[in-house]
C-alpha cells in the first residue's frame, strides 16, 4: 500500500489496473475481471509500461507522478 491509500509498486509508483479490476474489501489487494486475486507482496509477471501523470480526483493523494500500466497480470 502506498501513501494516500494507493495500491501500487514500491516505493512510490501507482498502478493503472486492467478494466474490471476491483479492490478487495480488506484493502489488501485487487481482484481482476477473470477472478484472479493479487495481494500485497505477491510477485507479478506482466506486460505494460510507465508514464508520468498528474494525479487528480480520488488519486490526488497518490505519491510521485509515475504510473505503471498493467496489461495482463500473471503470477
């Protein structure tokens, strides 16, 4: 868990998860649209990329300005 309640990569990179991803009720990870659950501390193999953005709205409290875009997580 990152500063501001953002779930991302340590130390300060927020993640843009694939469409249909939802946060787990306990706040300890995410569930992907296919039912795969990823929890804090899990190892992740994926494709995607990075970008520099300005956080707004609910994400305004996220640290840094980098976002990792996750395409198809496999763990």
